[in-house]
C-alpha cells in the first residue's frame, strides 16, 4: 500500500466552494504540472480562487515525492480543469466531472521532472485503478484540455513515464500528438512546440460495473427525455390541427 498524506480540505473555504460530491464515475486521469512551489499549501488554504471556486486537484505529488490527497476522497469533483467537454481523438469526452487531477510539483514553465516523480505518479495511478477501483480509460495531459495551459509541458518525458506505468503492470496503448502553443500565462510571449500523448487503458476496466450502471442510467434518462419531447411535439401538432379545423368552421 502506498503512503498518502490526507488533508481533508473543507467543502467551503471563506465561502468559496472547494469541491462537491458527484455520482459520475471517474474515467480519466488528468496530468498537471504545478509550475511552481507551495502547491499543497495553496490548495489546502484556498489561496487560488477563479470564478468563485477554489482551484485544486485531487492529488499532488510534491518536490520530495510525497503524495497528498487534498479533498476528503478522490471521488469528489475538484476544480482542476474547465467544465467544458473536451474530446480526445476517439471522441471520448473528459472534463472535471469525470476526471481525477494529479499535480506534479516542478519549478516553473520550463521546470524538469525527476525519474522518481514518474515512478511515484505511476504508483499512484496503479493505486487509483486497482485499489480505489476507478474505471479509468484515459490519461490525458492538461495541455490537451486547455487552450491556455502548457502543462505538463515540454520537459515531461512520456517515455520514462510509460516505462514506470509498465513497471506497475498496467496495460495500455498511447497516441502521440504535436502541440504548438504561445505562452499566454507567463508573459514570455514564446511559442512552444512539443510532443504530448494520450494513454488508453485497454485492460479490463476496474470498477467497470459502476461505469456501466451509470451509463445505463444516463441512457434510460435520455430515453425518457426523448419520449417526453416526442409527446410534447405530438400534442403541439394536434393543437395546431384542431386550431386550423376550428378556424375553417
């Protein structure tokens, strides 16, 4: 069992929401880089607030390779990525509702990562899948899901990271993409081009029954909504026909 430092961040900090309970299964892991120090402290104290919510991810791996769980558990919704549905090359949607965020502490925009960071991250992902039983399908870099963000960035070594995932006996495939973005957050004005990847877990999904039940409920609700809409349209058509008939009389 891996060692995790639990912080149990409160639901509200100075009246600002820090996380919320949600029943949507976690099917994605979002890879972040902190691009600076004091991340755990800032998350726990609610120092970063955007649009009325406290920014945080579920997990942080600090510069000493300690794993921190910020909210009470990793099933809650944390505000580590936008609420917009992004879609990867397979069309699979991902947002903060169905993702677990892992922040990796580094020194800045061009900060590097130690091999021990990749090993600790892979160990945590193995824990999330095989112990917490989240039905994870994809690992997605934050840079892929944000028009502004550049993390984990040019210095994230995907080959080393994937080797550590294999060392944990995780089965996956990956797809490489080339990104070109201009820095809009750090004020450098530089344009960066780098390789990033999306990792797809194709082994039997842990917790897949949870995901299937959720999707069944969503399909049922969609079917009910379509029936209601169909009934409403029929009633409107009948009303229009009756109105026209009455006018003819």
